C-alpha cells in the first residue's frame, strides 16, 4: 500500500506474521497469520508529529492527516482503489432532491415545493474490486398542471438502496391538487442505510387561493435534517429551506415573499428574489418574479455539501414564473407561480457519494521469548513504511487479549534506529502477559501487530486462539 494515514489517531492495515518462542524446560516455535486491527489511542506518549506530508491517493485527493477524499457525482460502478483501507473509511450519500410542482391552471393556484434528499453515512465499509453504485438524479420541475418528479435514491455497493452498504432516499416531488398543492416528502432517514442518517426537509403545501408558490426543502447533511420551506400567501412565495442542520425558509406575509432559510452555520439564506449561498435556501420570488435558487453546500469543501432549496415563484395575474432550483447536492426545487399563465416548478438537484479513507503502511512482526521474571520481545521491520521513514516503535501490554491500544498499556516507545528488540523486565512471575507492537512514521501510527503471549512461569505452555501445536495448547 502507498501513502500515509490520518495523523490524528490514524490506522494502518497489517500484513505480516509473527514467530513466538518460549524457553525454559521446553522450546516451541509457532508461526501464525493472526492479525488484529485497532484504533490507536496514545495517552502518555505523542505518536503523531505535527508536520504534514503529502500522500498519493488511489482515489480522490490528499486532504491532510493521511486521508484521501473523493466525490462521485455520476456513473454506475466504482473501482475500489488498491490503497483502500476497510478499517478506516467513511462513505456518505445524499439522495436527489425532488422537483417543485407546476401551477394549477384551472384555478390559478401556485405550485408546491419539492422535498430534499436524505443523508446517510457508513463507517468502515469493507469492499474490493468493482462495486455497483447509483447517484440519484434531481427531480424535474412540473409544468402547468403537472406535479414535480421525485429525486432518485443514492447508494453504494449494491443493486438497490435496500441491498446496499450505505444509501440515502431521494426527495419527493411537489404535487398538484384540485384544492391546495402538496409539498414533496423529504428523503426519509428511515428508508436510508447507514450508521448515521438524516432526513431531507419536506416541502410546504400550498393553500387554496394562494398564487405564489411554496419553497422547496433542503437536503439532509452531516449536520442534521434538511430544513423545511416557507409557505406561500396570496401573491407572495415561500423561501426555500436551508441545508442539513439549517433553518426553515420564511413564510410569505401579506403578499410579501419570504427569505430563504440559513445554512447549518447560520448564514447563506437569500432575501426575496435572491438565491441562497453556501447551502442557504433561495428567497421566494416577489410578485411576477422567479424564485431564488438554493445555495450549493460547503460541508466537505467549497463546492461540495448538502444543498439548500429553491424559493417559490411569486404569483399574480399572468405571472407564469419558475420556482427556484435546488442547490447541490440534493436540494428540492421551489413551486411555480400561479395566476393564469403556465408556471413551472424548480428542479431538484442530484445526489452525491463522498468517500474518505486513510492510507498507510503495514504493522511490524513480533516474536516473544518467555523467561522467568521477564519477557524478551523482537520483531521484524514492516514490509512497507507508508512512503516515509519509520520513526518509533511502541510496545503494548495487557494481562488479557486486547484489540485496541485503549485496552492496553504502552510500556515503552523508542526510536527505530535503536533496534527491533525489547526486554520487559517489569513482568511479574506467575502472570500471563499479552503483547503487540506498533510502528510510527512521520504522519501516523500502524495498527496493532498480531498478538503474542508469554507463559506465567517457565513458558512450558504457550497459548493462542485455542489451536494445538507440538503438543502445547496455544492461547
């Protein structure tokens, strides 16, 4: 594998075997491929130098800390990179936003806004080869007398949302009704797949007699549910909802259109007739004006995040205006204007898949030699060093098997130039100890090596995983 891994509690895939020997009255030689992967948590010794080092990413680009991040906005398959780390990754998804509905041509009523796409995140997805994906399309806005289209579902590693490793539901389209339009349902968290899930906002209904369109609703994002739209009133249109964790769009009042809701950080909502920014909702269009577009989200970088929703279009006699489009990614579109002429709903925006993973080197290989009152340790240099020189080794110990450094004690750490051996002279006679070793380079620390134990007395019985070798039971 190539590259380094996250400098804040990074992890590295091991690929080694160890040899354990125990001496007293007998001698047993054991080889195994037992591997233990764990999050490294160092409390008494700093294993993470502050210096940043560039890494080469098999997918995406270096975002610092030994991590790579990339975005998928199209396609049906994903080739898993050779440096993929199944023990240190996140896959995040946003469903497509629903389109706003057109106006009701029979009674001049404005259109209803579309729902925002849902958000789902999964940590440590195990994949290899090529996997099937889907990026949900944004729902189209409805024409005069037509409902908006639903946004598509987004998923990763599966033939469908339900069968995937992680995925998010798309938002529903605004619906034209004979007596009041119905806002599109937000992509429900309950329909998503993942460890962390948030719903997209649900669009606002349009009450009979309002010629302004209601706003669309924002997409769910890493900071929470998508915000809801503002309601239309008279010729005034509702503002679009902010993105995940943001605020609702403002309602129209007295024919005056509402502003768009702010993003999760409390900014970005557009005033009436104005588009949102940084995931804020677009403002509702005042009389005879189109709705403001929702702002593109910025949670992951300057151009990628959960989108704010479009504002509704302002109504009035023969207005025929278009609801604001949703923001990238997953924002719902605003409803069309009413008032006689054909109004068109704003389109929802497509979804996205966001992949973040750590890269790095292998763990060292350890040998333990059991003697009365002390344990001699030795190990091999890791097969790969993550692209930069190794700096320190750490030796971890506990009186029972462990899979994380948080469950063990760091008994020593020293420069790799010192060598690859250590004698634990603090071992107590009559106690079984379990040992693992980690290696650290300039940016991160490896996962734990495979684990070895020493016998409590002479080392005549050495145990590992319940197997039997040379007549001795292995722990």
